[in-house]
C-alpha cells in the first residue's frame, strides 16, 4: 500500500528548485557578423541544455529521497499497525480470560451457596436427631432412676422393719448386758488402797475389767511383763519385774514414775498398788492378776483427769 507523503501528519514538502537563470551574455554589437551570431546562439543552447540536465538531476534526486521517505514512513506505519493489532488481540484475550474467570467464580459461588445451605440443613437435622436421642436417653434414665428409687424405698421399708426388729432385740440384749454388768460390778472385790486408805474396786479377770471400763471413771492399760534387764513401759510409767513366785502368787517389782524409782517388794495378786504422780490428783493403781514363771499379768488404772497437782 502506497501512501502519499502529503497525507502524512507533519509532512512538509520540499520547495521546488527553480531553474538556473540563463547565462548572461552581451548583446552582439550591431556590427557583428552572422557567424558570430550562430556561435553565440549555440553557446546559449548548450548552457540551456546544461541547466536542464542539472535540473533533471536534482528532480531525480528529490524523487529518490521522497521514495525512501515514503518507504520509511510506510514501514513505521506497518509496525504501528502491527503493534496495535497485537495489543488489541492481547487485550481481547485478557478480557475473554477475565470474563471466563468471572463466570467461573459466579458458578462456584452459586454452587458453594447451595452446598452451604445443604450442609446447614444437614447439620440442623443431625442436631435435631441428636437432641431427640438425648431426650429419649434422659427420659429412660429418669424412668430407671424412679424405678430404682421405688425399689430402694421398698427395700428401705423392709430394712426399717428388719432394723426395728433388730433394735427390739438389741434393746433386750442391752438390758440383759446392763443387768449382767450391774451384777458383775456388784461382785467386784473392794480392797483398801495403800495410799488413800479407802476401798478400791479391782478386777480379777477380763470380764470384770470390761465392767470397770464400762463405768467410764478411769482408763485401763493391760500389761504382760517379763523379767528382763530393762524396765517395760506401761502407760506413762515404767515397770521392771525383779522376782516372781508362781507357787505363792507373789512378786516384786520396781516402779519408775516422775523419774523416781520405788520398789514394791513381796506383793500378792489382786492387791492394788497405789502411787501418786505429778500428772494427776488421784493415785494410779497397778493390779497384778496372775503370776507365772518370770512373768506377771495385770493392768494399770489411770485417772481420767490428768492435771498437775
């Protein structure tokens, strides 16, 4: 495609080169001959031809320059047109891609909304089913607990009736025990104490010792002491067996209380040995109920109230 340079923006055509002026020559003198006029005329023709040749050469050069310029401009236009075409195609492809992405995103959003709605409805149904199951289970547990409570109540009533019968029997046993205890206490030996000079109740066996404990007036510590080099602790005192005579039921011991040692020599069984300590206003009482070979068995009676005298 050829383009007229005059139609190109900014194009300014070159000024035409004027033909060179004819060479100046002096007019022939009025007296010149015909041969001279012919020579002059020939020279003028030659000069005119030379001027025309030069003009033709410049016009030819100008045509070549215009042709080259037109070719250059056409190349630039072709490049611009090609670049515009490529840019348009790229923009068109980008727009098509964006349009496809938008349509895909719209479809995905619609699908996601539908899936979310379906999932939400599914979760609602699951929660409803779970709630109904839990309510059913809770009701079953409540019914089971009610049944269990009723059964327990029936069992409790039966047990109450049984306990009432047992209480009646226990009351009878208590009455019998109380009567037996009173009889045992009444049969306890009363011996005069060697400190207070008053009668002292003593126990000669385990049954009578239990009766004394039941009175609740004193504390009792049972002991079995063997003959040894070291004294044995009984309650808060120490007792060391020095001698034991099983045949005569007699014994000798050494008592240690408040860091003081006292020997009780040749004593007999069921004889209360009274001694005072700094811990109580009433005397302690030691009773030996049995004498064996190198062994004595008995108990220590300690006052309930222990205070400094």
